[in-house]
C-alpha cells in the first residue's frame, strides 16, 4: 500500500463542474441532441462521442422506465452529455422522479395554459421558486452525500425546464404561458401541432411552419429561448438560422434505421 494512502479519506473525487445546459441556453448557445427510445447505455455513449450536447430519454413515446432512465443518465454523465427526460404528462410526481434520478432537464408535453405551465415550473424547482418534492436520498443528491444546502440551490440553478407547446390551444395561450417564471425553453412540437392543425405528420406544410415561426418570433421577442424538433439536417439548420436554440435532432432508432437503409441501398447498387 502506498505511503500516502489515507483510509479515512473518501476515494471519490468531485468531478470538475461543466457548464450546464441551462447556462448555455442563457449564454445564447445553440444545442443539439436526439430523442432516445432505446434502453441502451451504449447508444447514449455513442451520442456523446459523436458530439451531441444532450439526449432526451423519451418516456412519452417508448418503453423506457425510471430505473432504465437512471442508468442511461449515468451513461450520459460518463461521456459529458446532458440527460433530459420527457415525461408522458404534466404531473409533479413524475417530474420530480425524473429529476431525482439525476436528469439535468425536464421536457413536458402538451402545455396549453398558464396554469399548466405554472404547475410544471413549480414541480421542477425547490422553494422559494417552486415546490418540487424533497428527498436527499436520491441519485441527484448523491444518495445523501451532497451538501444538503448546496444541493437545493444548485438543483434550482441548473435544472432546464422545457415546456412543449404543440397544439392550437397552447399556441393561442402562448402569451400567458410566456408570463410564467421558471420556464427556460418553449419547445414547439411540430408533429402534434400538425395534427392539431388538421394535417397530421405534415410538418413541412406551410400551415405548420407558419405557426412554428410565429411561436419562435413571439417567444424570442419576450426573451424566452425556443426549441423544436427536426427530422433532418436541412430543417435543423433552418430553425437554427431563425433563432431556435434548443434543437432536438432525430431519434436514436431513426438514425440507426437510416444508416442501415443507406448501407443496404449502397450495397445493392
Ligand atoms: C412533436 O413534434 O409532437 C413532438 O413531440 C416532438 O417532436
Ligand atoms: Mg408531441
């Protein structure tokens, strides 16, 4: 045993803090990341090695469970990529469970009113800003290893809260939604919006893109960052050039499928 080994000292060293997503959004950075439906820590690591800024574990559409999300969050941290969870509904216990497993951000679908936005904002932050459920024995609090007082402050400081506006009602109430403190990003969901506008799936239809553009303009003019989803690079670039900062780009399974399909087409050519 080495002479300087001290058994009374913990062997765990705090990692260097990295700039969190919330700060990056405040600083005006444009950030990219895919939705993840696979229960695969390997694919999360690949997303990190590829250089994405975040991954969104999708529990709205897909089979992921909380236990899996906790393990996938570990994989994300391993490669320095932020873990965000999309819950399946705007429920405070769901929001706090996702943050408790260590997610850096929360994405909540179908926000359509000021009340719903306030419910989300309150669920994602501890007092005095909100009333997130308190437990210091969760992974986010390092199972009680974290300094209790710093934990609450840092969690409030670093948690990225993203409200999805993806229906006509949400778009109509955008002004009220934007008035709720604590919402960091308004995310326009083009697919659900296309359905709500009567053209399901036609995300490139002018009916849909006009509404998305209107949301982008109004949110930005009120000082709120905007996010959206892009299936391909050209639409991602288009939204980026219009000032969208939070770009969820494609889906793990979709990217794998496209790569395989292209490979097969090239092999058979
Ligand atoms: C939508 O477009 O409806 C989404 O939920 C995300 O892209
Ligand atoms: Mg949607």
